[in-house]
C-alpha cells in the first residue's frame, strides 16, 4: 500500500512539472507593479509585474491573467558625467497554478502608460451606441487593427490573430529593420500580445529609453536598459512584452535579436 501511495504521489508530481513548463517562444504580456528608478535601485531589489491576459500553453494549460511575474535588479551601472543612466534587470519567475515556475526571458517591447491607454480607445473615438466589446482599436508598435465584436486582428498582410478577453492572440512576426524574431524554438502558436502589434519591437512612448541588451544572447535573460537622461525611471503601470528564451543560443540566433 505504501508503494502504491508513493507511486501516485510521484505521478502527481511529474504531472505538475509537465504542466508548469513554459515553451520557448511564449510571450508574456506584463504590466509592472514596481517603479524602477536608477537613482534608488540596488542589486537584488525585487521587481514584480502582473500578467495582463490569459497566456495559453501546451496541452490546454493557461497562465491566468492576474498571475505574478517576479524579477530583480541585477546591476545599477555607474555613469560617467551623469549620462546615461543604465540598469540591468531580469524577470525569471512566473506563478502558474499557485506554483512559482522558473523561466528565462528576454524583452521584446516596452510601452508607456499613454500608449497603453490609446490602444484601448477606438480609432474613431468612443461611441455611446457601441459597446467596448465591439470597438475597433489600433495596437502598439505596428499596423495591427483589432476588430472586436466578431472580427479578426489584421494588418496589411492579412489576418494575424483574433481578439480575446483583455487582449489578442496573434502570430508573432519580425519587423524589417528591427532585431526581434518571429517564430522561436518551433513555437508557431498564437501568442498573447495584449495591446501590442504582432511585430512590435523596441520602445514606444518613452523617448529617452533604449534597450541596450534584450537578454536573448549572453548574458541570456539579462535585460539592460539605458536612458539619455541622468535618471532612468520606469513607472509602475509600464507595459512590457517578455518572451521565454529557447534553451540554448547560437551565433546564428544571436544576430536575430539584441
């Protein structure tokens, strides 16, 4: 009987481990809960954010909207002549089904509060006769248009996804002249992009901010941000798109993203 109980517990543990895996290429849409300030930050400081829409995984598993993503400050760089301010961060844990799951992520896109707000306003302005669930809106960082109320997510290339609660599910693509990738690790599934376009890549609405290192190549998972000002400040409420890294990198893939 003890062996039977042991095997049942072991099987349950294995199932949980399988459910907790987050495939390479999975996009995690996150709203920061923490204000990141280079003048106040120290290595080891905890950073948290919230998943903004359900993120589908393999085998019907889901990271639910509202789940917590956790990271920390890796380094605050000393600036010469006070310019530029620079800080290194990592986001390495996500809550799935009540468990903290280790991940390694890079940063695909980041947007300020104004851009997030505008992406939720209908293109032609609010219409009292049309419910929000049927508005037509423009996504951040590209030409994607969301036709809610039964329509698709589309751009000049055609249909790229569909609207869902709190966001969209779209096929991720590369943007000419930019370094972000399309499909990663063979993961061609529709991704949870929240308010961002399918080819969004880089910084939006934060003119002094630059992604120096997105975390795709070594040091993998480490994101380095810089400001053209003496102080780098990311307010709570900033929107980011994280992407789960492939297990390994190569010189060929290193050329595809920061």
